[in-house]
């Protein structure tokens, strides 16, 4: 029986890139994304699925935990991603590139990652990964209105992309909002209070206010993982209040 091969740091980075955009219930050997990644890194689908479950053990945002035997390399890669996500962003970009020859039939397409396409701009790749992380956490639904058409949804940064580079890729710095509320949130025309209820700026017209309130029944719906960071929301609220 061949000796078990330890996971390298680059392999764990690739697994983490997939983990971040995959629902917990899809960590199995039938998932085409798992099969595709296994082919790319020379491992079995079972090994990749197990690694995703191990990474879940490190995810404090999950109500259900994965297997509690994450390795030292898993922990190191996870912590590095939170501090400097470039390596995982690069792994995500590789997963979106055309698959190499020789993969098993059906293994080339990452269906949950949006299909095979060329991505050349690092910033755009990072933004795409951020969007997929956030939409996955919210189940592809607007946290305010429940709109579930991805074409109408954005991953809204609580603290803006240009405002704080250290928070750009943290999934807890994102909320899934429809295009109207995303625009209002980005321009600090709406914010959320300590109970995650929407607050509208007084200078917003009555007609616009009515549109913003349409379909909003109560507090922001929380995601299955990557809960929005209350401290970051306090920063957003402070900017909102400064311009009121």
C-alpha cells in the first residue's frame, strides 16, 4: 500500500479557495467541483472532500463543524488567508482557468465557480472570489428582500474596497444585497443599527424611501456562515451619521 502523501501548502490553498465558495452540504465526492480539483492536484475526490470537511473545523462562522482534525498546514493557510489572501486568490484564479489535458470526462468544469473562463486582472479575480464567498454564505439571496436572482445581487462591502485594504477579502466584511440596496449602502444612504435593522438617511426623498422599504420585513437575515462583522458595521454607521 503506497505511503500517504501529506498535503502541501499550495494544495491546501487550492482546497480553501474551493471551500470558501461551496455550500457545506456539497462537500462530497459527487460534486463536480470536488472532482475537478482532485484531477488538477492529483488526489482522489474522497481526499478533497475530506479536506474541505477538515477546513470547516476551522471556520468559526459555521453552526455545524467539520471533522476536528485539521492539520497544522490547514491552520497556517487559514490564518494566512485572513491576513494576506493573495495566495488563495491566485488558487481561485487557477481553478477558473481552462483545465489541463488529461482530466477525466466531466471534471474540467467548475459549475459552482461559474464555468471555465480566462481571468487576467488580479483585482477582478479577488472581487469575484469575494462575491462568491458572500453569495454562498447567504444562499444566493438578498439579506433584506430575499431576491434570489444572482443577476440582481451584489456582495456589498461594509467597509469599502478602497477604504481599507486589510478588509477587502474578509467574507465577514460582506453582505448580500440587491442592486438598489447595494448602491444605497455603498453611498451611505442606508446603514444598519446594532440590531441589524435598516436605517435610511433623512435626506432620501419620500419616493426613494418607499422603494428602499419595499419588501423589507425586518432585520437583516443572517448568513449560514461568515456573519457580518459588528465592528465593521459600526464603522459604516459612523460614516453614515457623519453625513446625515
